């Protein structure tokens, strides 16, 4: 299939898979890398979570970046990358569902840009997912506009973890994002870590692991 890269920069990019293959797995994790990173690099988290019975899918962004500016920039400034990235998630969910895995068994996860993209997708498309895990991220845009997010996420477990001081992610946006998902009906766990910086710690990995374990065994 040929894509118009001027409007669909991320369509047709590779998706790296790990763990159990689709068709045999009972659950799937879509895990999304940050700015300047790769699908292969974010899949190192799959090794740390150590749940190989799930299917892990990591899409690659064109030019290693999902959208060009800060996630706090006006939405239109981050187009078409933002819409294209959200469409990648939608396409992967469709592929996973076609393999026999329901949305209730799909976890969306990411770091930094990938966390922002995962949260934004779930907020714009609220339904019951297996979980959403956001390491250093928040919903996208200059402000959290309630009018853009309508529906019921129906108790989806959502974990947001971030440093109290992060050059890329203001703590206030993490709180605002958590509050939004509470209003949408999510089961939210939010952890702010003093002095963590822009990275992922063991406690966050443990929260991720618990969500994946519950999806696999529930």
C-alpha cells in the first residue's frame, strides 16, 4: 500500500513484535517509543516487565519522532504527525482485534512522546482497555480541553508516573491528565517521584507488570 507521506508520515513504518505471536496470545501490549528513539529501544521494557505470554507490538515513528514540537504546543503545529501517530495506534488495535484479542485485553503504553500519544488516544477513544501506562507523559495540547474528550473508559486501569521536575513534562499536566481520566471513569494510579528526571524507575515497571499480569490472568 502506498501512503502520502506529507499527510501520513507514520503509515507503512515497521512494527517490531516480541513475545507471543498474535493468534496465540491472550493479550497484547502496544508500546510506543519517545522522541529520537526506536521501536527496538522501547521493547527493552518488555524484558523488564517479563511477560512473554503477551504479544508486544512496538511501532516505529518516521524520522524517530511522532510529532515535531512540544506536546504542549498548539495541536495544529504538531500535524500531520500527531494524527498519523494516533492512526497507527488505531490500526494496530484493529489488527490485534482481528487476531481474536478484545480491547479489554489490549494495553497501551509508552514513554515521553509515546506516553503522550497513548494517553491522547485513550482519551479521544474512551472504551474499556486492558490498561494504559504512561511514563513521563500527559494528554496533548496547550490546555486540557474537556470538550475534546467525551465518553466512558469504563474502569480501565491507568498508570501515570513522572518526576516532580521534568524538562519535558510539567508536573501540573500529569495531574490534569489524571483528573481527566478520573472524569472519564478510569481507575487511575498517579505517582510523582521526587528527583527522578526524564526516565523510568523500578516502581513504575512494577505497576506496568501488575497491569499486564492482570490482563493475562483476568
